[in-house]
C-alpha cells in the first residue's frame, strides 16, 4: 500500500512532503499478528526496511511517518477522542480548561498535546522515555509543550521527580501508551501520584487490559482505583482506537476521571 503525503497534522510543507513511502504487510492464510508484533516497511532514499510499530524511536526519526502510518493509513482517533471526552467532562462539571495544568505522559511527538491546546489549556508539559520523541516534538510541534522531559517513569531521578513536583500538575493525560511494553502499571501510578488532589486524569486503554484475565496488572489496578474511590468517573467512551495491520478494529476505552487521592504503592506490588 502506498499513500502520498499530506499536510493534515500541522507539519510544515517540507516535512509533510517527505520522501518516504510506507507499506503494510499482506499475510497469507490466517496468520494474525498480535498488536505488539505489528510491523510495516518504509522506503527512504531507495532503501526499504522493516520497522516494528513498537520501535517508536525509528518511526519518530522519519518526519511525518508516525502521522502517515497511524493516523492516515490506520485511522487512529485516540488523541481527538480523549480530548473531546475531556472537553465534555469539563463542560458537564463546570470546570475551566484554562485552570488545568497538564502532564501528558508518553507524549510521543506531541499529537495529544496539540489536541489539548485546542481546548484552551495554558499549561501542558510532556514526558516520554525516548529522546527521539522529544526531538520529533521539537522538530514538528515546537510550540505545543511548555516543557518536555525525557525520563523513564519507572525510574525517575530525584532531580526529574523534583521538576515534575514543582510544576504542580492537576491533570494527567496518557493516550495509547499503557501496556504492550510501553508504560507499565507502576509508571502509571508514579505519574498519577505526581498529580495534585483533587485532580483530573484522562486516559485510553485497550479494552482487553480491563478484562478479568488481563495479565498486564492494569485491570486489577484500575478496578481497585474505582472501588476504593481514588478515582471517580466523569466520562467514559468505548471506541475504535485504530485499525490493526490486518484492517481489524482495535477497541479501546477512554476515561476521564476525578482524582480524589494517591494510589498506595502496595497496590501494584
Ligand atoms: C503509542 S506511543 C503514544 C504517543 C502519544 N501519546 C500519541 O497518542 O500519539 C507510546 C509512547 O509511550 C512512551 N513510553 C513508553 N514507556 C514509557 C515510560 N516508561 N516512560 C515514559 N514514556 C514511555 C513511548 O516512548 C511512546 O512515545
């Protein structure tokens, strides 16, 4: 499959007409890749190479590839969906977007931050484990975040933690970043506990991660957070996050919840 460039995602003309093509694999028979095994091929400067979707650093390094692959070819709608839900929750609970101080966790190349800005939020910071994500944001969306920290949320240094605490965030967003070897439950909780109480959390998660038999740890954790009322539901939506490489829908749930307390670290041991 070949799709030509467009300028739909705030990239400059030069970036959006970048000289690359993305090809999705075609499979014989009933071979099905799990979501964390998906891959594509990219043709750059006459060189065709295979890239696993979860090798985000390689995708961010090619200007426009993340947008082309996930948003155009695979029709990802997660940033828009979670920000629409956040806007609905703000309106229903008489909260003002300009009062939010947002930490966007697993910020990637800034597509969620860009959506959050459209709500009228003044303060948005990003955090991501990859230097390539920060570099892509500087390259493609330099004005989206007030600050962007490159850090592993499972292993913050004292200095990094101090930077995040001093920012006094009252809202956390995390979109398409939980599970699958990305952000594990302990990093999710670590970031959540950096948010002030009362606060807001807007996040998306694959529906499988909330099932009884989920091995990721998210199902137990999120159920307990609801049961013990450290979070209280404000808005929720089941939706199609994107298509798989096989053209099948990948179902996610978006939540906006009110934070009413920290999560004890014992809950994730
Ligand atoms: C699928 S991308 C989503 C990016 C963005 N939220 C979006 O919706 O376009 C997941 C992001 O989570 C980041 N990530 C994975 N593990 C992380 C960790 N332990 N700490 C911080 N970021 C992490 C990855 O580097 C990647 O940029």
